[in-house]
């Protein structure tokens, strides 16, 4: 008789992610339907950004994104577009949502700046 396979251990979100991510609080401007909205970044990686907003955004909606990273004594403007891949209400009593954006249109130089920023944050932790 063969032994039944043991269940595979569950991996956390951080272990499943392809790119390292850093938690950070900074303002971000998103452009949705031609209108600018101010939001607050939760975390960032070269592949995506998670932010808080006071309204839901449907999955797969394409947004413009604009934020400035500050590290190494310099300002690094990040500009691009991405698609909403997650939108979750933070609490039943709050009209705030955590939104995850997959960055599909971003210059490689911006991705490299994000990588450098993430690495700088990880060495501080």
C-alpha cells in the first residue's frame, strides 16, 4: 500500500511573490476615467503597487499612476499604467479600499528605481 501524500505547506504571499516588496507610506496620484485621485501607497515592488483609496475600482480597470520615491538623496519620479488585480474593502465600517495594481506599462528605469528603493528599505529593517 502506498502512503497518501502529505499536504503541501501553504506559503505566505511574500514567499509566492516573484519580486521583493517594501512597505511605504507616500502619496500617489492615480488617473481613472480622465480624473485625478489622490491615494496613499501601502507597498511597492517593480511589478506592482498597493494603495488605499476611498472608493472601489473594478478589477482589470487600467489606471495611470504617478508617484515620487525619495532615496539616496534624490527624487525618483515614477510614471506608468497598470491594471487593478485586487480591490478589498478594509472594514465594513469604513469606506476605504485596499487596491493592488499590476504595473504593465512602466519604463525599465522606473522599475530599476523601485528595485533600488525596495533594497534600501530592506537594509533598514
